[in-house]
């Protein structure tokens, strides 16, 4: 009798656990945030980026922190992840780590370039192809064109000059010029970003680069008088790259517009799709909205 009872109990437990597991939503996209060197506050921004991603319940997030100087022994297992988020602007990696990273993206790994990560590695050719556009580090016309949006068209501007600058921080309007891309689809097409640096004069190979959003860089705030790309994608081999130039520090990445485009861009880079529902609240063209 006892034997029958215990068999019955085991069967019930199995049924219950099967039901539970089929109902639980498991985060399935594996993300690696890379940090450790940056002229920006990476120790404070990485945990916020991680929280943004985890809140979607789609991602599990690990962090790979490089040594404070050099790159000795730094060789994250990129291939164990679906997408790498770069919060790194620092010393060159070893040739081996560079090759691993190139193979990861080439074979279909996702990549997210966040703010000053596009300042990094000015002489690593493949990295510059992945980021599409970069700034500082001696970048100039040898690295590729500026990308501008003039008269409703994205144009390559080969004018000689330095790559990378920004005016004074201010709240600026982000305008989506592709409203059908999975990252932007359904979001308000104009929204005011929290006071931030507006990167301008970025230049790079800009191969297979697609601009999702621009912002007008006003000369009054020390800008270029051009519409500068602020959200864009790059195809590199089989890999998808999402690049956001926004997010100088914590207050800038607490902007709801930054957070939502970052969450959607990371999912898109990993899978080619965006399954996240649209946010209930969003900044308007006039008003900034930040996460409390
Ligand atoms: Zn910055």
C-alpha cells in the first residue's frame, strides 16, 4: 500500500513540476556586458544597463570586466553568448581576443555599441567596420566619411576633418527616420532625450550601415548644424550590430527613451526580432521622461 501511495505521489509531483515549468517564462537571451576601462563611469552605468535588460525578462546578463590596464589574460568566451554589449573604451586587446570577437560577430553574434565604446580601438580595422562610425582617437578622413541626413536623405560626407566631438550637454529631440524597423516600430517617432552629449562628426567605414534615428546638432549648443545619426545598425558578416551614441552617465541612461531603445536594440541584435511590448509611458517631443 505504501509503495502504491509513494508511486502515486511521485507521479503527482512530476505532473505538477511539468505544469510549473511549462508556465514559467525563462529568460533565454544570453548577454555579456564588457567593461573595465572607459573614460566614462562604467562602474555606475553597467549595473543600470544590466537592470534595464533584466527587467524585460528576456535576458540573462553576465559582465566581463577587463584588467584596469592592458588586457593580460582578458579573453571572454564570446561564443557562449547571443549578444555582447560594449561599455568599454580602453587599451587594445590581444590579437587572440580580437580574433575571437571578430569570429563571434562574423558568425552571427549580436553586438551593441553603447556611447564611448565607439571611441575605442581606433586602429582595429574589423572593430571599426562593426561600429560603422567612431570618434576621437585620431580618427579623420582616412577612417571614412561623416554620415549626415540632408533633405530627407542619408548622405556620406567625405569632407576632410577630425572625427568625433560634441557640444554642451542639453536635452535634444531624437527623430526616427526609419519607423518600420523592429527597434523603432510603434514608438513615437520624435521624443526628447534627457540632457546628454550629442555626439557629432563621427566617421568610419559606414559599410552596411542603416540609420534609424537622427538628432539636430544645433550650433547654439556647440554642435555642427547638421542632423547627426544617433541610433543606427550595421551588418557585419552574419552579425547584427545596434549602435546608440547616447548615454554619457547614469542620469542619461535613466531616460525612458534610452532604456527602451537599448532594450529593443539588444533583443534585435541577438535575434533579429523584437518581441517586447510597447512602453506605456514615453518621452514626448517636448518633455523628457526619466525612470525614477
Ligand atoms: Zn560621454
